[in-house]
């Protein structure tokens, strides 16, 4: 029988949860480490002391979806790897938003299957997305979020705050890795990731 080669399902089909059979990510817990973005992962040394995040433009990590096995060995060397932040913009069709949520979770579950310590990245769009955007996310443990691009208008800011509070209510995270400016309404145990532009003006970490 010819092997299927579509959307990575020839590699693994997870049981999934919810209406859209989203692969589940198991909870993990955060110690301490510096984070770098995926586009700097290849050149990073001493990966065992760092976390890898995907709060960058989608085109910079689309290759991970296209060829996940190509990056397995590299990502397995990191202390933590966030699940990839495929965009769920409010003006995207609902089908595309759900597809990106599925891809995020498939990669996260696939990495966990190989022993990678995965931090689930949480994202949402409108309040309608609350029906599915938390499917597959673990309760408790650590999560990662980004406020970048959400604080430049009243409507975007309100949507972000609503989603953040809904995330806290549903997932009850022990720690929240936060990329971008932290609005005053966002509470809980927050660990802030500095953007590359901030790090550039400070002493770089060993191996950068």
C-alpha cells in the first residue's frame, strides 16, 4: 500500500480531543532559562541551558511543519521548546485559524513523543475562538503567550485581555511565560521573555 504523505499524518495520527481532534500536549513545569527564537536556534550553542520560542513571523518556522524530522535532533538539545505560534489572526477564516491551532498541537505532541520538554503556546482570536482554542492544552504547569501586536488598539487590547483571563480560568497555569509588554490586567506568576531588540542592547548570553 502506498504511504500517505499528507499534512504529516503519515508520521503520526494522534487521537486528539474536542470537535476537531486536536492533539493533546502534556503539562510541564518551568525551572529557569533564557529563551531564543527558532530562527536563531541553529546557531545557538549550549542549547541545554536555553528555551526555544516561536514568537516570530510564521514564514520563519513554516519549515518545521514541512520537515519536522529535520529539526528533531536540534530541538531535543534545548531545555524547553514552545509549541510553534502559528497565527490565529481575527481576520483569518475560522477554518484557517483551527488548522493553525491543529498544526501547533501536532508539532507539540510530536516533539513530546520524542522526549522534548514542550511548553504549550496559547493563542486566541475573538471570543468565538474560545470554543476550540484551548482544546488540547494542559491544565496546570507552564504556558507561553505573546502580547505583540495586540496592544495598539482598544479592540485588540480588550480581546487580548479577555482571552488571557479565559486562559487563566480554564487552564490554571502555574507559570506564564510572557513575550512582549505585560498589561496591568495580566496577573498570575509571570516570567517575561525579553524581545531580541531588548537583548541586543544588553550583554549577550554565552553562546549567542
